[in-house]
C-alpha cells in the first residue's frame, strides 16, 4: 500500500513529493533523491512503456504520461485491461468537471482494491502534475503487477526479490540484493533470461566490465523474443549512481509475469494433454467395442436363419450330411465366437472402469449393441441350435422309419401282386360251361378254396393300405408312387371281390347238375390253403426288416422268434398230414385204376409247392437267427457306448459344478494382494483349461453315439448339450473374475487406494453380502454405507445409487462399491479445471484460436481439439475463434460434443 503526501522540503523541490509506506521501502531509501531528475526520467520511460504494454491490448497507447491521463479515459481503460473488470461508464465531455469525475472513478476503483491513496487527488492528475501522476501509476503497478507475487511465503517486493535471487543464484558475477545497483552491470537481466530461455543468450560470452553491452543485449532479447517492451535505456542505468528502484522493479516484474505465464501455460497444456489422451483412448475403446459387437451380432444374424431352416431332406444320406455340417459348426465356427463374446464383455467392463476412473460418463453403446442385447441374441442362437439339432435327430428317426415302412410296403405289395397275378383271368373263364358234373363240383370247391384264400389275403391288403397311409402322414418323398400302387392294389382287390361273387353265383347255378365231388381233394384243398398261407406269412415274417433301439427290444424279438421255432414241429405234423391226404388220393386212384388228369381240381397248391415252401422256411429260420444275433451284438456295442459316455459324463458334470462353486467362493473369499489373487486366479484358469482334453474326449464319445444313431442313455442324466453349456459358463465365469481383479488393480493404482483399504472394503462388502453372490440389493447396500461411516438421507442415497447402479438393475457389485468409495475419497480432473487451463493458454480470453492450440499442444492433440471445438459466438468473437468452454464440458458428459 502506497501513501503520497506533501514533503517537508516542498518549497525547495518545487512541488509535492511522493512518500511510500516504510514496508515498501528499503532501510537506506534516500528521500532526498526521490525527485532526482534522472530517476524521474527513468520512471517516465518505464511507466510509459509498462502502461503501453497493457493499453495496446485495447488498441491504443500513450505518448506523454502526465498529459494522456488527464481526461481519465485512458486511465480507466488501463485499469479495465489489467484487472479484467468493467469500471463505471466514463463521461465523454471535454469540461474540467467531466475529466475530474472520470479520474475520481479510477481512483475510487483503486481504493476499492484495498489501496489507501494519500495526497493524490483527481485535480492534480487533471492538472498534469507529473509527480502525482507517476505516483499514481506506481501505485497501480504495485497493486496489479507486484502485490500478488508470492515466492516461498514472501510476497510483493520481497517475493519478487527472492524470485530473482533463486533464479540467478547459479550464475557467476550475479548477486541480486536490491532493485538498483545489483542490476547496473546487466548480468542479472541476462541471467534471468538465460535461466528460462538458454537458447536466446550465450551467457559465458558476457563480461562484467561491459555493462552497456550486457544491458542492451538483455533489453533487445526481451523485446524480440519475450514480448517485453523496452522500458529503460542502458545509458540511463549505467550513467546513474543508483538506478531508480521503481523503474527496475516494474521492468523485472514483467520478466516474472512472462516466465510465470509460460510455466502456467506449460502446466495447462500438460493438463489438457492428459485429459485429451484419456478421452482419445476411451474413444478408441468405444470404437473397438462397437465394431466387435457389430461383427458378432452380424454373425449371429447370419447363423440363426441357417439354424432355423427346417427344409426336410429326402434321404438319410442327405440328413447325415446336414448333421455333419452342424457338427463342423459346433467344432470349428462357434468356439471362436464364444471367445469373442467373452472378450467383448471383458472389454466393456474395462472401458466402463476407465471412464469411471477418469470421471467420465458411463459408455452407452449404440442401440441394439448393449451387452444385454448381445446376450439376448446369443440366447436366441443357442435356442436355435438346440431346436435345429432336435429337428435333425427327429428327421433322421423319421427317415429311418420311412425307409423301413417303404421297404415293408414294397415287400407286401410284391407278394400281393404276385398272388393276384392271373386271378382275374381265372375268375372270368367259362370252364364250367363244358365241364362234367364232377368237374363243376370240383370247380365249385376250388372256388370255395379260393374264397378262403381271398379272405386270408384281406389282412395283407389292409396292412398295405395302412402302411401307405402312414407313409403319407410321415410325408414320404415318394408318396405319389406309393399311393398309385396302393390304389391299384385296392381297385384290383375290389374287382377280385366282385368277380369272385359273380363266379360263385355261376357255379351254384350248375351245382344241381353236378353231384360228384372228390371229398378227399376237397379236404386237401381246405387244409393246404391255410397251411400254405401260414407258410407264406412265416416266410414274410422271417424276411421282415426290423429296427430296435436297445437290448430289451432285440431280446423281445429273439424271444418271439424262439416261440415261433417251438411251433415248427407241430406245423411239420400238419404238413405231413396234408401230404398224407394227397398220398391217399394217389393210393385210391391207383387202387381203383383211375387216371387222374391234372392236379387237384379244388386248389393250385401242390404237395411240391408245400415242400418247397417248407424247405424255404427251414432255410430262413437260421438266417433269422443270425440277423437277430448280429443286431444283439450291435445293441450290446451301443450299450457299451452309452456306458462309456455316461461314465465320463458323470465325472465331468460334477467336476464342472464343483469348479463353478469354487469360483463363487474364490471371488468372495479372496486373500492376499490383488496381484497374488490375479496370479492365483490365472493359475486356477490354466488348471481348468488343462481339463479341456476330457471335454474333447467326451465330444468324441458323443459323436460315436450319434453316428450309431443312439438317442437315449439311461446311465446318466447329463447330455452333451448340458456339459457344453456348463463348460462355456465355467470359462466365462473365471474370465470375468480375473477381469474384476484387473479392474480393482486399475482402480487401486489410479486412485491411490492401499491394499489395506481394499481388504477393508472387501471385508465390509462380504459381511453384508448374505447370499455370497458378489452383489447385494439396495437395503443391504444402504446398511453397508451406514456401517462404513456414511450418513445417508433419502436424497443422498438416491444420488449414490445413481452412481453405483446407473442401469437401475436393483443390485450393486463389489466393483461398483470400490469405484464409489475411491471416487468419494480421491481427486480427479474436472470440467472447471480444464476450462481454467484453456483460459490460461488463451491469455484470459473467452475463446482460443487454432494457432494458439498448435503452439501450446502436441500436434495430434491440437488437431483433435480443433476438429471438435465449435466456433465461438460471444460478443467479443473474432474470426477463427473457437469455443473451448463447451468443448471442456462435453469431455465430462455435461453436454453433447
């Protein structure tokens, strides 16, 4: 604070002198020299240059310090420029009263800043009193250029002197003890410049005995490279016994502010670089997540239609190829996508942790690319997989059933068609019209036998129709030909029925005329027909295809076959009895000398055909035995495959469940440092990966089972699908647990949290995590916060929940808890700090230019800012001005970039 008043030797000096508070003067201050002309000259030049260095920011300057401030206009403008504040509106009149009022407004503003003005009145300034004007300017310099200087708990003049001493201490021939004679040789000025900008001055070439060269060199370098105007003449300093202290202090304070401003700019640039580097890294992570999510969703989108395709194939070979393609998808194409999905979740969690640590808003992926969206699509994919595999297995069963039925249809149709061959011709012949009585009776009996045979074949026709109907219901690909053949058989069967009825009526009309009949032939025919039909049925059954799925079914067929074989002796007796009838016929004919013309008139079944069919049955029986035994061996092999798979599955399934439970316990009951926990978890993960050969072995056994068309396994409750899902969940869970520890390490290192604090957080969290799930509901979390010393109202708790549970899921994880605790206890960069840093780079302007950004920041980060900053539209906007305030708030999510 400076006081000005009239001096005791006023009369001798010709005017009032300036007196400063003793706290602002040195003990050896010679007041008699205060108005020394040399000093006044130095003050005029220095103070004028200092004022112009500020006034040029407003586009003006002064030439004569006592004249140009008389109207108060430039004085008020000077105060506005150096303070950054608005003064009352000046009066533009030319009268003395207007000038005095303007000067008073300036003096009132100075007094309002805590400066006590004594003996300085507006009239003296308006009258052009040089001493009072210089005193007033010195007061302004002290208040706005020197008072705020602070170095190691010293301020103002003492702080500026200490700063000079610290900066020039390493230089030879420099010993700054004051602001007058310590600066006469010019070395102190050069030392200050060399200390901050060594490339501008070759200090070792300077000589203490050449002060004029030293001073001119320092003044020229400062004006050219440091934007410090030349405020003093070297000749005036060298030619004066003791240079003016106020002039020196004013000039040196410009050096202080120039170099202090550069240091602030560097600090501000470093802060902005740090913030921008974090933001750029986060943007790269966001772009990587979006691309990986898009690629994975696109793959799922392309894969699901393939899995939902239910176009049936016509043959077993084509369906087997579909199944092989599906296995190739499971083995080759899907596993990399499982890994990508797991990595995507890990990247998302890591990104969110980094955003929380850098005080950025949480990352919200594009619509449809949330982790939950990907999980939903993945769930749909797995549902489609399951449905596709079940459909293929059902189709294989259907085609197998269709092949069996089609072959059975062909066999029965062939047998039936063979039987009906020539029957229509037989039924339409008129042989009874020229036959004798005995021949007619024979024809009648023969027709009765035919009817019996026809009735016996009714079951076969019904079976053929039933098989055709079933083939149609199962959508057999060759159903049209089957239907046509079945239709032909049914129509032929109806025709045979009509013809049979018509022939019977004709024979009965002539029966009255024919009385003789060979009873023996008739008996033969009646017994031979059903026996022959039985043999044909037996041959058909012995050649019938069979399909079984387990040992019990084949054993049932073997038992039925054994029962059939047990009836063969009785059937053989029936055959011998029938043959005995024919032998008796021959015996009677021979005995009575009867010549038999042709065969038995009542049947076409000859003894030879019966013997041939019987021989065929005896050949088919051992063939059937071998086929059944081969199928039994096959089912036993299948049962072995079931047992082998079940044995391994019953080991792997509980192992996976045990590991899942162990991971759950590990994630809750972790001990030691985070690094130790991470090493242990990675070793644990490796031990799980080393178990992969057991899964592969199980996949191989499962493939053998599918290739053997085995669709059930009573020895285990585990399916390959369940084990695959469990294995994938196990790998994903351990990966998530490792990622959680990595994020905790990241949080600890970024926030400076000690291992003991993390252990305390974990212990507190586990105490309230009653279910040991690694997360808790809102009530338990509120109790946890209260237990850790937080006093919560409803509004405060709602604010905290908005931080730890931004998605309103209703649960809080341990990671979210430590993020909150670290956020509450550590400091982070804020938007206000970034805005303040930009303001320093912009020289206190409300905008910044591209040139200033390129000068202060690294090239890539300067271009990053220029590309994202909007044009500045404030009242003081200039061409090329950029809005750094909106840009800074956008970095922290407070507005859109």
